[in-house]
C-alpha cells in the first residue's frame, strides 16, 4: 500500500503570493523548521532566478553540513532545456527538480497562442527530463500545470512519457482550485492505475477546498497502490486564495475519520512544531493567522458556550478532536511591555550584546540543545560581536523587521552561511 509524503512549497508558491515575500534568511529558517517537523521535501526556490543563487547554494551547503538533513531541497523551473541548463549553471549542486509545463487546451492556446500542439508539449517535457538526468538530477518531478482542466487521456499520455524517460513523480496541479474531492479522487485513481507512478497533488483554494482535494487525491493514488505526495504551504499562504495548509493537511491525514489508522505518512510529522512554524511564517510574511485556523488559530481550543465549556472541562475529548499540546501549544506567550531593545539595521554594539545576553538568560540550555555546543551567546571579544552585529544589521535591512531569536542564533553560529544569504550581486 502506498504512503503519503509532504512536500512544502512555501518557499516557492508561498513567496509568489502577490504583495508578500520573505528574505533569504527567513526562507532558510523555514527550511530548518520544515526539517525539524519531518517534512519530506521543501521546494526551496527558483534555480534560474539569479538573486536566488547564493541562497540556494547556501542551503545546499547546510544540507552537506547535516543541518538540513534528511529533508530534500527541490528547485522549481519551467520544463525547458534552456531552464535546465541555466539551473545547473547557477546552482551546480542541485539534486532535486520539479519541471513545470502547462497541459490544458486553455493554457496551450491562451499562453502559447497556437504555437504549440499537445505533441509539442510532450516533447518539451521529455527533452527537459533528459537534460536534467544528463546533469545528474537525483529526482525529477514533472508538473502538469492546469491538470484539472486537461483532457484525461492526454494527461495519461503526458505522465506516461515522463515515466518512460525517467521522471520519478507526476505532479497533478489543480492550478485554479477547480477540482472537488470527488472529481480529483476519480481522476487520480485513473492516472495512478494507467501510469503506475507516484502522484503529487498541488491544490489551490479558489473554492475553499485545497485541503479536501489534496487528501482526496492522495487517497486515489494510495488506493491504486502508488505513493502520494501532497504539496502544502505554511498557513495556506499562496497565490490568490492560497494552497493546502501544512498543519491542516497533516491533521486531516492523521485525525480524520476516513484516514486515521488507514492511510500512513511516509515520514513521521512532528506536530508539536506546528505552533512555532505557523507563528514564524505569520511574522515573516506579516500575515496574521486566522482566528479559526485549524490547530494554530486563536480560537482552535477556545470555548465560550456553557454546554461546550462544561463538556470540555469534564473531558476535553467531548469537544476537542486533538489536544493542544500535540500542536506545541500551552506555554504562555510573553510580550514585553516595558523597556525593549530590538535588533535593527542601525543598532549598535551595546544594544546587540544586551539582546544576546538577555537571550542567554531567557533560554539557557536550549542554545546548546538546539544549535550545538559550538555556539555561546556571549562573545569572546567586542570585535567578534561587532562582526556578527554587522551581519545582523544586513539581515534587518533585508527583512525590514527585528529578527527573531532563532535568526540571531543562526547568524551567530553560521556567519559564513549568513553572509551568503545576505549577498545579492545585481547585474551591471
């Protein structure tokens, strides 16, 4: 029986969201948190985009160092030989790729304006897969953009050709959120049975069903004996109405009536990291978590009705499907209301040393536990602190907001990596 894996695309689809974005350090922290959580793969960026190059190379270096292990780091490009060549030129150590191409008649006509046929689309994809393999790609996913509006027989042909030429997964993109749980189940079942390869589900929330369609599609793949890979984003942030929310998707797989105990995750997910990753993404994107967000929303475990309050006090399972502690909740949130010294792009050495000392007092042994005994919050000299402070200043310039504790600790432990993340080299 197939299993279900999570591929988070926050650092690709999430950052494509209009009016939103992340600094390269913030994207790196997202990768670290996803790895801690147990996510199979992060679609960590765009290898053909020059301003991503230093960030992508730095994260691959973190993977070589064991910091980003066992999570896979996958790049997204168009399914063209030109994009493959550019990707490996800019990021030579790239190992995992998703190649994307539009497949619906609407997009073939509307985007290529009649210059491409269905056969041309298949050939473009085949040529791109062959080029990626020639460059040593270890895994290749083929994306059918607008798959939910694509003729099913053509999807089977497209996916079969991808498999024949060495693609590892077929990504079914419900690009406009057009599918419903019933239609996607039947479609994916046919694809999985006819093509016999793992199916990846990429669903959008234009009709409010991204999580439902994602798990229904995964069910179709697994029921046909294939592994399923679900694309998620943290807090559901994505283009237009967003993507399948990471935490809600995992809860649906592990807690819902039809899935719990019947469909297995291919890699265990540590839900206790949910609160931390959701709040970091909210802070980094500057988008509040909806009050009714599953698991991590302010009202997810709030009870006001007399009947509900009475019932949950007698036994939480009366009105709670899962415990708040499972999501990493329960500790009080402390907000400074007195004097506060923040990291900033114009900060000085005294303020910076104060912040780091305060962190040392606050988190104590957690520094050694989470970032290793190489790091001490206190610095050997004012000169050493000044070097880290300079990087912190640049990180604040990039983020345009004070850094969180984990970002400061990351910079202090990995200054050379941080320097790469903060380096942009515009074309002359």
